[in-house]
């Protein structure tokens, strides 16, 4: 699957990227954590989200949000990696821990019922 990343906005503490994953265009966000070399990472799709471990799975379950959580340092690591946790909504949509982040972007970006 062909992936492309284009910077939309960048400041000293955050960046927003337009990510093209296969046929889908999504938004990736990296926020620098103060005093560290680490980032809060999210990839927002039409019907779900991919994120780093800083995001709370229990909250996404309460919100009925399809969420895949990754142990990743940067957005590109999410796209090639496999999730360590999935919300119940993500599993209901067909997400598995064997899928890559790019595959989950496609799943979370398809029209519902597609």
C-alpha cells in the first residue's frame, strides 16, 4: 500500500499532516510532549482513530469510538505497525491485532457498511 505524508501545519510543539494511505486521505497529528523527545500521536479517519498509548482505551469504549492503539514513536511507525489494543467498536467493525496501521486506516475510512 502506497503511503504519502505532506505537512499542513508545523510549529515548535505540534504538526498536522495530510496522510494518503492507498486511496484514503486522513489527518495525522504529532504533539511534542514538554520536556521529552516523545510525541502524542493520532491519525483521524472518517469512522475511527489510530493513536499512541497516551490515549485511553476505556474512554474510547465509553464514547463508542473505533480506536486502535499502537506502541509507536512517530506516525509512520503507526502505519507500518500492528496495534497493541483495540476498542470494542473497532473490533465490531472488523479490526484485528494482525492488521497494520495502514490496513486500519482503510477500514476506518471506508463508507459504513462498506
